[in-house]
């Protein structure tokens, strides 16, 4: 029997996801569903699939979130998706307060909805937590920050904000070069769990232009955790202060690394695209069988 799943397409600064409220729906094999649905030619299209649900009042968090990249791999955290869930919950009457707690694979995070005097949502701020600058389980360069791939050396900064990142300052690359070097660095032996790769350039005081190769998705219009990792790397290398704008292909995000709390705060838009419903594909053994 065919199973119909209701979904919402949303994006944060161009980082687009398929959101499924699993409070009253169930997806048996989300990995396979992510691969099928995110295909931009034969599916809904998107950088990934987000499953979220409202938690019982006895839980410490208000909502839970699971993130599946377009290749089916599961990510720990996504700032853009967190903002979109907050917008969905607020505008669908699932939550009335301006602060909520979101449970993710990397732990719980606080989310704040910024509204105007009429109660309309302006943007959303996500507490991305404390950055981890050295973790040998994720970053095996033995103290070095130099990586060589495809005959080219890159000098970067490792920052983990729920998801591992390697931030490289020094200009932008063409789409062709992004694909070549981004994919190679993502899967470099230095990163046992793979990583997001950020190519960054300071274009004005406290304003940084980036392009992102996202682990499991490839070139993406924006990535919230990557914006935060870039801001942290910029502050460490004295390229920017604790507050800066991160200009990505799909839009601008604002990051504040609060020195008192050591937490990184991410503020940006969340945009509704459309709602729809999709047949859940029929899966046969370990391969995907499309419903005719």
C-alpha cells in the first residue's frame, strides 16, 4: 500500500530542506527517503531531509530534529534547519513562546524567535554552543593545519560546532574547483568523520564572503554551522571581531561569538517555500525501488 507523507519545503539563506513533521507521521527508512526525495530531477529536491516532532511536555526539549544529507548520511546539527523548524512551529501554532529548546544529535540547543510589535517573525537566533577547536577523534593532522589534495596545499582552521568544519581563508574557487577540492578535503584521511569545507575571504571589516562544500550534500547555497565556524576561525586569526556578517551564495547570516559565555549565536532568515505531499518510495532489500 502506498504511504502518503505530508512535507514542507523551506530554506535558510538558500540552504533548502524537505521538512517532515513526524509527530503523527512515520518514515521507516529515512536514509533511503532522503536520497530519493532530495534528487532535484526526479524528487522534491533539496540539500537534505529534516524529520522533526513536538515532544511531550515531560521532555526537557520542545522539539527534536534529525538531519539527513542528500547522500543519506546523518548530520549532527544544522543551524539553518533549526531556524526553519522554529518558524514552522511558531506559525503553525505548535508553540506560543519566543524561546524553544531543540533536541539534535549533537545535543540540545536554545532557539529564540525575533518578532516585531505585531508578533510577526523577523528572524531566528540559534545558540550553536561552544566551538571545539581541537578534537583528535575528528581531526587527525597531528597538530598541523595543512592539507594536500589533488596536488594543492590548503592551510585551514578546524572548528567543530556540532559538525566538523575546515575553514580556509584566501579567496574563492570556481564551481569546478569547489567540486574537485571540496570533495577531496571532505574525505581526506585527516577527517575520519568527513567534514564541511569552507572557502572564505574577508571583503570588508567584519564581513566575510564564503562558499561551502557541505559534507554529504556538496556545494550548498548556505550552511549555518559553517557560517559560525568561519566567524570563529576569523576571530582566532584576527581577521574579524566577535560579531561579523557571513555572506554566502544564498544570503547573509549574522554570527556573534560571545566571549563571556563562549557560545556562538547564529541569526538569520527562515523562508517558507511550499507545502505538499509525496508518496513514500517502496524500498526493496538494500536497493531503492521507485513507485511507478
